[in-house]
C-alpha cells in the first residue's frame, strides 16, 4: 500500500477498529491491516484486540518472525503523532518496609505475648497467696 508519511492522532486511529476497517500502531507507525485479517495465522480477533492503542508490546510479545515484520511495509499508511499516545508507565515495585518499623512491631508483639503469659500467672499466684494467708489453722 505504501503510506505518504501522513501523521495520524491516536483518536483518528481509534476510529478504525472493526474487521472491515482495522488500523494498528506498531513502533510509532500506523498500519491498515484490514486486508490481512483473514490471512493472519492467529485469526482476526488477535489483531482486533490490539486496535485503538499502541500495539507494539502485543506485537513484540508474540515473537513475530522477520518475514512477518517485513510484511508490515505493505500495510503502512503513516506515522502516529506521539503526543497523542499516552506515556507508558513503568512498573515500580513497592519498597520494602523500613527495618525500624519491623523491629518495633516485633518488639511490641513480644511484649504482648509476655503479658499474655505473665498476667494470668500473676493472678493465679495472687489468688493462691491470699488463700494461704487467709486460711485458718486447723485444730488437731
């Protein structure tokens, strides 16, 4: 087909998302792949799910052959206006909790466990002490 180097916005490309009119964006280039849908080895649904957005990652994740990549040239219609494509967000893993918070939690958990053990023991000892001091001597 060979494009004339026209620049399209993502909104314009997003209007071509049907099996009768299907455009995709790969590596900043716009392709009209409508005629290829029936010939795609993975079926037309695979391509149709990648329309209306930057499909570069979808295309690369499949691991297309160099022949498949060369076929793109015949479907090229222009370039995408990169200002209209949302920036990719990088995954930022959550930072591990600070060690001091962890130590404080561990020490407070330890204190609670000690108290759970000692308080009933203290109550039992107090009860036994009171009983032994208030016990009247038995006469024999």
